[in-house]
C-alpha cells in the first residue's frame, strides 16, 4: 500500500508562540544543540568525567561553529553574495556549511577544554555521536526553508517544492529527492554506529578516535547525497566542492581510525598499561 504520494513542504518557515515568531531553522538548530549537549554529558559521565564540562564546551563550540559554518558557506557559494554582502549575515535564512561548522565548533571546544584542563581525548569521545545527532535535528530546518533537495523524483517520499523555490530548469518538476531527510536519517544511523557498533567492532580503538570514525562515516553518506543535489554550487574538475571535500576528509578520517585501531584501550574504556589514562591526562591535542 502506498501511504504517501509525496512529502509536502511547510507553508511557513516560522513557528509562532503566542505573540512571538521564531525562525524554524533556528529552532531546529537550537534543539539539535540541546540534544547534543545532553548526549555528550551522558558520555562524559560514563567515563567518570564531570558532565557539566560539556556546558562550557558548548558555550565556546556553538558560536565558533555557527561562525565557521557561515564562513564556509559564504566562501564556497560566494557568487550568491556578490550583489549584496549584507546577505551573508542573514544566518536565520539558512546556509551553514557543515565542514566549517564542525571545524569551528571543534576549535571552540578545544579552547574550552584547554581552559578547563580537560583531556581532549575525553572530549572527542563524548562529542563523536553528539554532533551527528545535532546535525540530524538541524536538517529539519532545511525542510522549513525548502532547501537542500535533490533531483526531480516520482518516489512516494519525494518532496513537494513551491514553484518559486525551484531552481532554473526545474520549474515544471513538482517533487524532488528530499536530500535533507536522507542526510538526517544517515546521521541518526551514524549515531547508532558510534554508540553501539564501533565499540564492538573496534574494542581497542584509541580513546577519542571515535570522532574520526564519525567523520569518516558521515562523509560516506554525504558523498552520495551530494551527488543527488541540483542547487547551484562551485565545482572543481566537474564535481561539486563538497564531493571532493567528502572524499579527502573521509579518506583522512578512516586512515586515522585504521592507524589507531589497536590503541590499547580495554573493552570497558580503561587504558592498557603504558597508554594514557583518562584520570592522569591533561588537555593535549590529538
């Protein structure tokens, strides 16, 4: 039985609460951040660390991530802003590049970890599944903005896009691949893999390199999803910049995982003799 003919897009990109109106994109990002903080706190507590440290990490990581994400988006899609550079500051309308957001967020988090004298490996362990959880929730904001969709599609879960929002050459196509949804679901899958599968498959993976596993797994999904996209994007050798970024970053991430797969950690997270322990380490960059 076919339950869906297509997925409708929201008629508005704002959420009203009494007399107040909030951009749905921003609300989704905020909910994603809160969910990520909650998960990271749980993982910190599991390691015997102070979970409240995560709040400090978020206070630095979130603004750095937003700035980094916006900078990446503006730089890689600079042609959109040449007529009016003030448009670059309208973050609430969407447009955060994930690679810039992750890089900026990690930088901010590392600064906070250094200030709090927290072992960086513990931080990377805690945030490895938390970041894709935030990404998954944040992608729902793209649905409200009617953005991040792919090629025309006749599948029952195709996304309806208003004619005014369709790219040139596709104005007569009523429905498209919901690539924002594909990425959200993929990210949720990455969360599951990092929490439950990676520890079983790689029980001796060096502490903190779960983050590299997250990056690698994310790039696999981002690669095939990016190939479905039809929105305007700068290209190198005929491929979108984010395709190349996914290939390069993914290869590096998996190389880090492979080279640290026998890092000496025991099943319970305890370090083998001669390796760094969580209780005696100070904040050092990996």
